[in-house]
């Protein structure tokens, strides 16, 4: 089955993201708004216990993280994905890289661009409409993230949380 | 905001429940299949930390629980809700009652009927069709549940996991 590791931001930021996802993200009903730490990967249900142990150890070594976002961005032309750009910090990068290396011993082929998706699978026209109206908007949002989650995917494509890991608390 | 406490059963049981929920449960896209330990209640985002501390203490005192289900049942005529009936055990009952008392110091007005909803808000006709075909089916499912979750509700009605509590492990 598929597993993934994500951060759920505060309710406030999730509600804001959902106000766009509702219209522009086909994954809207499958998972709450999130910042992906590790993309979907395959493991057995039995391996979940081991994955959780690994993640618990990693979480012990981190303090709660700052999550700052102030603008929308896009992966166009690679992908028509619009997202809230999350400011990279050395802690966030190091958490992401440690989780990826520990869980499957292979480095991702993509650079880590911390983000919260608000639209995807958009046609070129839709992308340029939506991004055109969002790209100039500025906002200030800052919060402290003190946990992340291991999730698994059900047959219908939706995600269930397996376990929460609190940063530096256990 | 609204919080709730639930158990997510194994992927296998969630997939089975979703095969019915997809057609018969309007909450299908809002939350994965679950066994409710504490119904939605109101608390502030700041109180979540305290709620989690309480739940962590409770979880420490329980061993993993048996979850057995072998038939479908219904709350009709009170509610047109069809569910997988989960066999009650003294541990499950005591966990449910402790969670409810600790989190809001008031007893629920309903008796606890452990269940996993697979259909709700059905018309009388739909209820009798669906339940008519399910009520005679027997199956055997047994698993061990070693965790439960505190969730909160977003503005769109969907639920995000705040924290996982492992039974007897911390």
C-alpha cells in the first residue's frame, strides 16, 4: 500500500487553502491541505510499525518549526500546480531530507520546494486565469508547526492518518 | 471549533466500509471510515494541547483492543443509519466512557453502541432496500486496534487529525 508523510498546517491556513482547492484541486476530498515531507511510497501494512519507529526517532531530534508563507507560486510549465509557497528553513529542509533518506534510502530526484498545493491538473487556460489573479496577492502568515503525520492511502485514493509525530516532545 | 475522537480500523475494513459509504454516506469524502469514541464537541484551537494531554494519559492505561465485527445493523427507526456492528468489550466501553468524562465532564445521553457507519441520511425506501440486502450477510472480521485519534473539523466539514494516541505504548 501507499504511505506518505505530511505536515497539516493550522486550521486557519487549511481553511484558506480549501477555499481554492474546492474549485481547483481534484484531490480536495482525498486529503486535507498539507505540506508534503515525503511523497507517496510503497510499503506493507506490517512495515507501518517500523516506519513509525523511524519517524518517532527523527521527530525527537527536531524542535517545532516555523512555517511562513506570503505568496502563491506555480510549477508551470513543468506542472500546472498552484501552491502557497512556504519559506524554506534549514530545519525544514533537514527534516525533509532525513525522513526521505531514512524511509527508503534513496534521494528524491526533485529538489525540495516546500509548498501547500491549492490547485492542480489545471488546463493551461485555467492555470493562467487562476494564477494570474493570485500571483500578485500578498499575505502574511506565520505559525509554529509542532507535529507531522504518517498517512496511508485507501483503495478509493483518500488518505488516513496512521500516526502523529510531535517534534521534540517524546 | 469542533473536535472528535475516533478509531480508524485497518485499511482492509476501511476499504470494505468505503465500498458502501461511496454510495450511501454523504460523509464519505469528509472523513475516513471510523468508530466514534467521542462525538463532535466544541473547544478552542488552544485547548487542543490540553485535550491531547488528557487523551495521552488515558491511552497509557489501555492495552491494544480487540475489534470484532460480523454483521450489519441499523439505528432505524431512530435514524436511518446502517453500520457494521462492532462487538462491545469492557475495554472499549471503558475507554469510551473515560474519554467522554475526561474531555467534557458530562455523560452522553446515548448508550454507547460501537459501530462503523456505512450509510446515513437515507430515505426510508433506500434504507429498507440497502439494509434488506445487508442484514442477512455474515462475515468474520477481527483485528487489534492499538491507537485512536483526536480530530478537528475544517470549515468545509472535513476532518483533519490533530494527534494519534497509541494504547499502552507511551
